[in-house]
C-alpha cells in the first residue's frame, strides 16, 4: 500500500514515509492509493480485544510494518494508561450509543491515536534510517496539544512544539498543557485563533529554506495533527470496534447498518468513519455535527465551503475551527481522486477563502448529513440527558447529541446510532455544570470538579488530579506572525 498526495498523483511514498513526513512536499495530505478491505470478516472479529481489532484494521494500511513492529506499537499504546481495559466502551443513553473515547491519559479522543503515534513514528524513523531528531510541530484547538505532549514527552530522538490560541481553550485544557513535564516539550500560546495557529504550522512545513536550516542542525519536522496519516488510521479502529460491540450486546447482527454521529471541527474523526465504511463496515449515514462555527454544516447544505465569516468562541472550543484540514481528503476522493481538481479548489480556498464543488461531487456526499447546535442547544441537551438518564456528557458530545436528535426528527430514521463521545465532562466542567444548573458558575474550577464527581458518581480522572497543584512550566505567548521565529529560538537555529 503506497500513499500519494491529494495535490499530486506522482509522489508515491510508503506508509512509514508518509507518517514521518506528516505533510506532502506540495502541501497536500497523504492518502492511500485505495481504501483496503478488511481481510478478517466481522463475524471473526466479534470477540476480539481492542488491540486485536487494531491490528486487523491497521495492518491493511501500514503494509511496510512487520507484524512484530505493528503489534509492538499497538500493545505499547493501548495498555494500562487507559482507565478501562475495554479502551473504548459503549454507553446507551438518549436513544443512542455513546462511544466513550476519553479513557486515555488526557481524557479526550485524541489519546486514541496519539498514544500510538510516537511508536509509529519512531518505528518509521528506524525503517527509513533517519538520524535527525524529529521535531513534532503541532497546532491545537485544545485536545491534540496535551495528548501529543503526553505521547511524546521524553521519547528519545524527538521533541515537540505545540502552539495553541491563548484565549481559545478551556481553563482545564490550558492547565493540562502549560504544566506538561518533559525536557523535550515546548508549549507556546499565540494571540490569534486556532486557524492562525494551524496556518502558521502549515507554512513552516512548506518552508523549504527552514527545512534546509533545520537539516543542517540535525532536525526535521513531522506532525501530530490529524493531517498525519499516522493519526487517521488508528481512528478507524474504534468505529469498527464500536460496531462489533453492538453486535456482541445483541443490538445488531453482522451486516446490519448503523449511523455514526461525530462532533466535527477539523474533519479527521468523521473521515475515519468514512474510511471504515470503505473497508466494509456497514454504515448508513455520517452525521456531521458542528457548533456555531458551522462552516461544515453550510458546506453539506450548499456545496460551498466558505471560511469568510466571524470566528465564534464557544463552549466546545476543540471545534472552533473554520479551516477543516481533513476535508481535503474527502474532496480529493469525491473529485474521483483527481489531484488537479483538488489542487484548484485548495488554491481557491487559500486565495479567496472559499470554493464550490461540482454537482457530480455533491452527489458523492449523499451519505452525509450536516447539522449544528447553538450554545443554547448544547446546554439544553446536557441538562436533558442528565435529568433523563443520569448520564453527563461534555459540550462537544452534546453538540453531536443535539444534531442527532434533529436528524431523527427530520428523517424518522431509527437505524442504531453510535455517537462519538470525544471528551470527558471533567475537561469542560464549568460549561457542563452551568448547563445543569447556572448557580454553579460562582464556584472555582476545581470546586466544580468535585461537584461533578458528586453528581456523576464517576471517579475524578488522574489527568485532572495531576493538575490541581502542578506548577506552570510553559508561559511563552507570541503573536501568530512570530511562530517561526519562536521555533528557531527553541531549536537554536
């Protein structure tokens, strides 16, 4: 299985090379030449552990990894750092099945892929005889940053630099990042939003002069963002695993279809479910849930992607994104794997802030449904699910729950649904507790943690206990235009 750029059909690389590079040299994203089918039947996978399902899925994509190498990466990632042996449990509530993806070290779904990426990356470096130190350069809207920092902290041969919007993450998210230990970790706030951080990172990846300077000093960039195919492939696993979980509990039989509901900002998480369908998983609809930054909802409604709009700070900050990078992989696919057409659209996005897909491409999106939740909708559904089911969800999951409720009203489709529950409510305590009762707003952040513990009967995660008294170790804040200067300062180049 080789990988090619979404912007150039002629650049073919192996899986390990694609993981190492992160972004293609032309600025495109790496995609597999074709989506491989599962070679193990779903019937044969029903009683597999998460680790065994991960191997069955990932071996189809990462074909230049040996069985020993890939199993080492999987078993090293999905171990006791997750607080449940099931890794990704399903919880029934509000007429759907919530796929809890937040049982890892940093209590967000990013752990599902970022626990394994350091192992995939260091294995890839060995396979390709890389002697440079790998510098992980990442922009975060809140969750990727901490999960990547936790994954790469003190990993030999790597260092990691994370940029985040100083005023665009929750207090808990920020505290998790700025207290990160590790001699190879660097966290930098910027005075812009996530899109500014992401654009700055992409510009550095595409800066040939910077790459040359770094190489002369023994460094090379790679990415922990979902633009890296090494992030995307592990995310496919949990959709397959959730389907098998529904079979195991008797909700469906093998071959029955399910709907998938995903709160979406950068589009990687829902794209993973699309790839899972390509592998043979019976998925009926992909329900794409946006918050008030509803650029994706508008795209699925009109076929026009337009980022020229007000950027809204919401209670679901990991989705406060107007440039959904991973959508490019879907655009490339629905354009018939036409790199020239995709390049034309991405050029338009870069130059005018928008593009419009063709009618033929729109027809390829028939399996997608777009919806969005206002701040009021988000709060209401948190309160409703708590009152009716005694189950507390975070704000991002709430966006998905509201959109799913709207979808059922619009369509009367009662196909069993899996909702990607992307973060622990402990990560967004103030917004969650305010949704349940506005009088909580007078309490401090950690008082709210204890109150959430009392209401939910869910143990306070170690990730939260760790930061109660942890000292701030990273306090640098720069203008977005000074990001490259800061990287050079960190690396002394």
